C-alpha cells in the first residue's frame, strides 16, 4: 500500500471515529446541560458558594456518566461540548448586544462612532447636542 492510500484510509478512519464519538458524547453533554439548568447551584462570589451542593451535584453527574458507560478517554471531550454550548451562547449574545448598542449609539450621536470628534464630545458635555 502506498503512502497516499494509507493517509486516505487513516483520514477516513479518523472521520468515522470522530462521528462515532460525537454520536455518543453529544447526547451526554446535552443532558449535563439540562442537569445544570435545573440544579440549585449557587453562583456569584466564590467564597459564598455552597460546596456541598456542588459536591452533591457532581456526584449526580458522575452517576449519570457511569450509567451512560462513558469512556474514560471521552470525559474531557464531553465537558468541552458542555462548555461549547455556554461559550457559543455567550459570544453570540454579547456580539448581538454589542451590535445593537453600536446602532443605538450611532443614532444618538447622529453619525458613525468613528466620525465623532472632540467638538461633538464638547457639545454633549455642554448640553448643546
């Protein structure tokens, strides 16, 4: 077998392994996201977080992973998927808010943000807009 055929075969095998791993891990990650959503976990100041609640919740996640027969080698991948959902949601939401804020800001100023000059600032501070 020549090198190009071997590389092609390895690529096909890798793609199949990734597809299989996604089919196994995505539903598990989605269920963990649901579990987080309904869990009564404290958030905010780290020092005021109830560690016992997190310990109990973590045990329920571990029990769920055990029931799902998750492969040890896939444990971090599942949590990457969980974080991906939160990360994408955060980035898209904040980006949308930033875009909307920019549109509002430009309407308030009556011009593009990049075109605001020192005289515009001075007039606003003087109440002359």
